[in-house]
């Protein structure tokens, strides 16, 4: 059975990729081989006939692996839309069986995989297949990435509640600063409020990182993530 984490979020733009990178570096520091995967990425830049998945390439770089980007990010779309919509507009579809096969191939080569989802749990990959369905089929525990700003209590608890009701295992929550802290009262009080209200633990609060190099991610992970909790799933 594959080990690692499936990274989901309360919304797009809250920092799934950064947290995925930090987890990858944390797992490597444990002496394990690990590979990042972004099964579907939309909003890719076009370079000639190719679509360049920035998140997928980032995960490959942080993982320090030689896997083809086609295996790390099997489906790539130019328009920044939900995968189902982007695929329809591109005149194609998404074979979820192919995604799962790519995941299984990678899982046979590494001790752990860190899979970054697309948006949140209810984002459609196909008309009848959501991110939650993919997470269920891959069988990895979830890490929910959330922003610490106003509104996050509702968004975070709804996401965790949906995942648990769907029968998914939730390892914990990571609150991530995707921009410089505003110093608001909400930012100061939300982490403790979520810790007290959530049925799953808060694994850490990640600071805003201007540099996303390996050293910065390793340092942020070691200083801000609960390594004891992470080790339970590895």
C-alpha cells in the first residue's frame, strides 16, 4: 500500500503547492525516497506545442527526481479552469484510470508520494468524478491546506467534515500564509480556534515564504510542521 499524503485545500490559491513541497522535503529528511505528483494541472503556459505545468515542475524539482513530467502531471490544460471544464473546452476528456495507473507506477519506485490535488474536494475532474473520488481511490491520508485569514474557520471545518463523511482519512490541517501576514485579529486567533473545533489536528502553521528553494522549504517544514504526526503516516 502506498504511503504519503494527498494535499487538498479549502480553496484555490491558499498554498497547496508550497505545503506539498515542504512535506516532500520533510519526508526526505526522514531518509525516505519521495516523489511529488500533480495528476491534473490547468492554467499551464504554452511553449510551442507543449503545455508547461508550473506546479508539476516545481514538485519534480523539490523532489529531486528524474521522472518525466508526463508521469508527474499526466494531464495538462491551458485554460485556468476546473479540470472537467478545461478538458471539455479542449475537446478531450480525462481517463481517471490512467491517472491511477501513473500513481501506482510511481508508488512502486518510492517510499512515499505527495499528491497535490486540484483546488478543493468538490472540484470536478469529470462530470461524475470529483477530487474527493480521486483521493479515495489513491488511498492516501489527506492534508488540508487552509489560509489563516477571516472566513477560514468555516471553510476549513466544511472541508474536513466533507472528507470525513466521505470516508477519507484526514491526517491534519496546515494553515499557510500565501501572502505576507496582515497582523489581523483573525490571523492571530484562527489557528487556536480551529485546533479547538476541528476533529483532526492542526499539523502546523506555515509562514509566508518569499523564496521557494529547497533550503527555505526544509527550514520552514522542520520549524513549523509537527514531525511526530507526519511520521505516523510514513
